[in-house]
C-alpha cells in the first residue's frame, strides 16, 4: 500500500520503519515542526531514507482546514493514513480522503478510557487488564470502528512507564503493522464500538495530579503509579510540593523510621531505610521510593531528612585557615602557576604522579589524622573540589553508607547462615521493580529457603573510580574479595549445599575452593595486561610508531547455570573484573543465594558501587533483556545449546555484542583394555557421578573395550552399592539430591526412554524413597549408537556404556566424534603413543588422559562445535573481556 504516516515520536518512527520493512511504500510523513532546532524521531528516520517529510505547525485555523496544507497532503497520493501517535487535530477531509481511510492507535481497550490520558486512567482506576486498540478514524473522539485489539495483565506495581515499555509500545508497533497488512489483504474488520462500558476522562496535567491521601492505601498507590513518570503525582510536605515516584503496596510489618507529617494524610508518614511509607484510611501502607522537589532535584525517599544538605560544605574559620595552608602546599608544588584559584586543576597545571604523593603526604603532615589517599587527588582535581573533599574527610562525612541487608536466616550445619535475597544493584540490595518474588527451594527436603526478588536488568555504572583506578589497585581489591570469600567459605559452602544440593565437602573444596583460587589467579593478571609494539613500513621521510592496547569492553552481562552456582560466577566474573569491566550477573533462578552473598562480600571488599550487579530471576525475562540491552557490550553464557543459540541471535540483532558460550556436552570417555583398571573404575565413576552428574563435562558416553567390558561394569556396580545417598551436609554422604524437581523428573523420563529403546538397565533408574529430589546412580549398557541415550545429554547420574571391539582404535574414535557436541573427552590407556594418537583426534575442547574432571584456574576451558566458543579460565578467558586497539603515531 501507499501510506501516509501522520504522527510523531519514537513510536511513530518504529511504525514507519517496520511498515517499510514489510514492503509498503510510505509516500509522505506528516509530523510536528522541529523543536529547539531538533527534529522529531519520525522526521529524522524519514529524512534519512529520502521519504518526503512535511512539518505543518497546524492543519486547521479556527476549526477550518488550511487549503494549502490539505493540498500538499493530497498530492502525495496515499491509499491509507496510518496515525500511530498524533497530537495534532487532523481535518476530516484528510481523514476520509484515502481509498482505505485512516487508522489510529489508542492505548486502551476501547470503549474504555477514551481521551488523551488513557494509560494514566487505566492505572488510576486499578484496572486488572490494560491494552490498546487500532481503530478506523471517524468524526468522533476515539469512537471509530475497531480493527484490532490486544490486552495484557496489569502487574500490581506497574507504572505508566513500565506498562508502556513492556506491552503498549512493542505490542502496539506490531499491531499497527499487522493492521496495515490486514487492510492490504482485504481482511480488516470494522467492528462498531459498543457504548456500554464506554468512558471518557480528561487530560491529566501536573495541576490536577495532586494525590488525595484521605482514601484507602490501594487508591493512593493507583493514583501515584497512574502518574509515574508523567505528569507525576504530588503532595505538600513542609510547605512545598513534592512529587512521588516508585509506589508499591507494602505487605507485612513496616520498617522502623522517622515520622513525617504530610498535608491531608490520615496519619503521619514514616521515612524508613527502604523509602517513604504512606498510610491509607484503611490502615494499610504503601512505599514510595523517590521524591522530587520543586527545583527538580530528585532524591531517594529514604534520604528525606538529609536532603537539605547543600552540594558544597560551608567552611568554619579553622577550616578556612587550613584551606589557605593547603593552598600554599599547592602553590609550592605548582610553582609554574602564578596564583592558585578555586578552579585551578592540579593535573592541567602540570602535576605528575610524584606530585600526587607529595601533595598527599604534605597535607597529612600538616593536618594529622585526616585519612587521605593518592586516589582522592585523582577524584578531586581542582582546588575547590579538593578542599571540599578534604573537609568532608576531616569531619568524617565521607564514610560510605553502611550496607543495609535484609537477610533470610537458617540454622543449619552447626551455624546460622545469613542469606541476602534481594537484587543487588549499584552497591545496594533492593526489591525488584515490579515487586515480584519467587521461592528458592532446598532440593534436600523441598522446603522454602527464602524469597528472591526478580528484577528487570538495569544498566551497570561505567563511570566512577573503577575505570580510573590503577590496575594494581584493582587487583588488590580482587585479592581482598578472595580473602573475604575464604573467611566465609564454610558459610558459602553451606548455602551452596542447601541451595543446589551439592555435597558439603565437595562444595567446600570445589564450588567454593576453586572460586577463591579463580579470583586470586585473575587478581594477579590485573597489572599484566599488555599490548605490543609492531614494526611497520615507515612513512618516509617521517617515522612511525605502532602499538596495540588491550582495553576493557565496558558493561558485560553474565548468565550462569545452576549446577555450580558460585564457581560459574567466579570463572566468568573474575576475568571480567580483572580486565576492568563492570558486570550485570544473572544467577540461575533456582540457585541465586551464593551470588547474593558474594555481592555482600564485594561491598566489604571495597568494590565500588555499580561495578557488580546481581539480578536474580527467570532467563526468559532477565536473561532475555540482558541479551537485548543496547548498552551491554559482551554477554558470557553457560547453559543449554538451544538457549545459547537464542542468546546469540538476540545479541546479534540488538547491537552485535560480543558473545562467549559454554553449552551442552556429550563427552566421550574411551577406556582401553590396557588401562589401569582400578583407576579407570574410580575415575570413570567420577566422570559420571561427580556433583550428582550435574556437571558440564560429565562423561555422557563411556566406550569400554570389549575384553574388559563386563569386569568394568561389575566393579562399577559394586562401588555404587557402597555409595551413601543422603543429606549433603552429612560429611559421610557421597551422593546428594538433584538440583530441582523438574530436573529429577526429566532424568527419570530419560531412563524410561532408554529402557523402551532396548538399552540394558543394570542399576538404578529410579527415585530414592525419601523426601527431596534424590535419584539412584544409574548404569545402562548395550547402548547402540542410534539410541536416544547415545545422542542426548542427561546432565545427571546416568552412566551410558557402549562396547567397542578389541583393537579398533579408529572405529571407536569415529563413534566418539559422531556428535554435535565437543566440550570434553577422555581416554584411559597405559600406552602413551595410543593416548597421544587418540587425544589428537578427539574433537573436544578438553581431553583428559588417565584422569578426569581435572580443571585448573590457569587452564583454558571451553568447547568446540555446538558446545560453544570462547574460553573460561587461564589467559584466554581474560582475552574474552578485552578489545584490541591499534595506535599509529607519526613523528
């Protein structure tokens, strides 16, 4: 169709772009004039692509169409007017002119909420459903026949912004495009709007957005969120109007706080550590997160009573004297500067690093007791800023705010473990934006451990001291973090055990122990990241110097699995942080607790705010948003191959962010007849049953040479019968519960398929008769190459064994490599020549010879083929979080 787009805004721009992608011809764009020299986004997109753009200030004068404007419109020859968002009054002779008329987008389920503030009123009225309508324009106010409608649930703490961004914006764009196609295909309905249930509300402006506090709490909450962010609900506090943002209903007890009288409230409000608590006439409470004052300044509501502090410190007479003494110190160092003004910049005046040391030491000598560091000079480079910083330190006002943590506690393993359960964003624990929670379940007994907040991804903070910090200082902080993890290793191991089902001794040694080693290893790399100089052809008669620099990528996202919650965090985060990046990490939905405890320790270690952010939640929500976020430059993911493919696609479509993927595996283990049988049995069992089989590199298929096959199986079964299955906190337990019920159910189904296909179930295959998600270690033999068990990963304690003919090395290699995966592999033989021959031909990122599961922080880890690409651990992992810049200088 030939289309005229009449409208404005980003929404209009997206509708325009998507209609062009569908093959429709936009013959003209009619939008608003430039404002302050800046064109509307719709105009920008259209002008860039050469589409005719018209910017009429108005279409009518005194209710009558302007002839030259209407003539200019008619000249483009549109067959349909598409009006995605339009703030102008369009004459009916324009609306009715095209062959197919005009269609309009309206953000409500018509006939409800006709008018210009439909989204606001949807929330103000507390509607349970929201939606939008595409309708045929007529001469009424949002009364035309309906072409298409879509709706969604309204979340308890939705605001105008969240509702628009989550559904009305993306869904509306798709609906407008779909509607045009229906018209083009001759299939567009014209359903008259019913008058029953119709409503019209006026435009909400700041002047009529004052909140009535003399009503039930939910009505107050709906009014505030119905104006968030525009135009903003307000009330009067201490004689001035204050706008309220971020409202949510409060359940349970109200935190302690300081009372605050608010005009018109049924009872005094309360300023708490979480925000401003308001009470309705029904005695119920709601929480407001942020306040904005008349001068535009916005603060956390929890800071209301400290908000009056001015941006600069007023100096006492004694402090003024000290300031002049410090001015003299500056003058002594910056001898080339005629006078030290308040705006004098220390470094722009020629100071170097040794001058920083001199300044710090002279000031400390002059003013005994002040805690001053070299870094402070870099953060306050002008004389005025330096004095302000100095005085605050002198007064003790620069102390970091104490970290506020709401813990879930559990008395277990002869200790009381304290587990944070909220999102960790910008150095603070806070509830999710939409107030959602979910239960974190202990796989040992199925009990609820705590509620974990689910949050939308938030941009990590790239600015601040982290990027300006010396690499060696960054390494010192990571060493400190590793030390704190070691101090808390028993608590971390206990949390890991009750959250993931890992046997405590394994959690202590591997889950936590290797995590500590990983952070120490990468802390040592911080000041050893180097580029290189490159000899090139000189641009004679001049000379050239070319060198490369390794630089951090910026904001990185990390999405980790549930099998090794803390260790997977460490493998990726340590390299990411050592390279100088900031990160947003999403732990697995079922195992978030050690990640949140890690966040608490990172604050104690002195990691600056915003460097580490932890967002628990579902992969479909948090993980998807991270992969699509335009400000994230790298995403590291460990998980399944199908999800890895989806993430890679989203990362490519969004902003071509760098990706590293550690995905599924079906790792083959080849056991030859000349092996050390004792070792082969012990390591073969470990290759499958280590960490209950919930192990990325677990041997998914064992190939055992025919002459030793039966003996090998008999010895494995004999050893399995000796294994103790039970409470993972019991030090004598060998085998704990599977991570969660859905996974246990999947494993049982896996075994059922194996039996149906004709594999021999030698041992296990059933759930253990006790509370929790326990499964017997399982052994299948006679597994043929075409079977489901031979192709698919179980990710559980299921040993899948196939025979191969004596001496058939090349044949078993071909079978071992006949998989789309290539994460790990192994071979057991006393023949070193055979071992080297096999290891060279196995198509896997890691090959174990006469051992298995032997990973080390200095050894790169990652797969081939559909097991992914990129490396964790070792120097290779560091390169995943760096970019190379080439610099050429002519002199």
